[in-house]
C-alpha cells in the first residue's frame, strides 16, 4: 500500500545518507602527497554536488508524505511524520557537514598552493644571491668599482623577511593538521639550509669586499703619492736641463 511505498523511499534515502557519511565524513583521511589532497578535494566537491541534487528527491518524499498524511487516518500520522522529520534532519546535517569539510579542504589546498608560491619566490631570490656572489668572487678593479659591487650586494641582501615568515606560518598550519607533513618538512629543510648557507656566504663576501676596498684605497693613495713625487722630480730635472746644470753638480737628483 501507499504507507509501505513511502517507508521504502524514506529507508532508501536514509541508507544513501548513511553511506555518504561513512564514505566522506567518518573515515580517517591522511594526505601525504599533493595528488592525494587534490583528489580528496575533488571527491568532496562531487559528494557535495550529489547531496544538493538529492534535495529534489527529499522534497518529493516530503510532499508525498504530507499529502498522504492529509488524507490518511490519524493513526498513521505520527510514525510516518517522525520518520520524515528524522530524514530531513539527517539530510540537512549531511549537507552542512559536507559543505564544512569541502570548504576546509579547499582552504588547505589553497594554503598548500600559497606555500609553494612563496617558496618559489624565495628560491628565485636565492638564485639571484647565488649569481651575485659568483660575480663578486674574484672581482678586479679599483676602490670605486669594488664599492659599487659591494653596494649592489648589500641592496640585494636587504630582502624583506615577509615571505620567509609566511612560509613558516603556512607550513606550521599544514603540518599541525598532519597534512603533507613529510613533504613540507623536506622542502623547508632544503630551503632553510640553502638560505642559511647563502646568508653566511654573503656576510663573508661583504667583509671581503670591504677589505678589498680598503686595500685598493691604500694602493690608490700610495700611487698618488708616488705620482706627485715623480711630478716634483720631473719638474726639478726639467729645470736643471733648461739651466744646463751638469749631473755632477746635483749628485742626489742624478741618482
């Protein structure tokens, strides 16, 4: 009869809700690779869409039960109405939980993509530092040229800490949730090691360039003094030649 048919529809819908809860909400998920995380996001999106599509089915069942209750004897009302209320409550709870979990995983995925973006930006900067250090490894020239190289290196090293702070915070957020923790820790260890090594090398190079500038300045000063001295001697000797002074008369200058 109609009651049996309605209860069958209610039962089938309850079974679908229970199965969806077990499959998408009750299982313990572990995301060790980006592919696993991305698949989980896509699966939850599909589950959420499927749940939304079931709204039509729930509405049809609701209308059918209400129409039956309106015509059936009061004795049949209470049990059927309770089953319908339980179904609507379970369905709404399922939709809410699916929406919440899907939103959370989408935020986690966005967090992972953002972490990769910051790591990429910082590694590009480290590449620039590496190239700059190689360019200043055996720099030749006077004090001014070396000073320009030092200024260029110092400007590059005045790199803001914002990106590195973001990397730490994003990584902490993900690993606290046990998400991609091994992969993230591996990437961070590699990045931090490289960062520290290049920072230390940059400090050493800056000190070396500062010493080179000082040496070049001292050399420049010595050469200037020699040039000034030679100019004085040249002027004096030129005057002697003009005056036809014999070398024997000025033994010191002759030497």
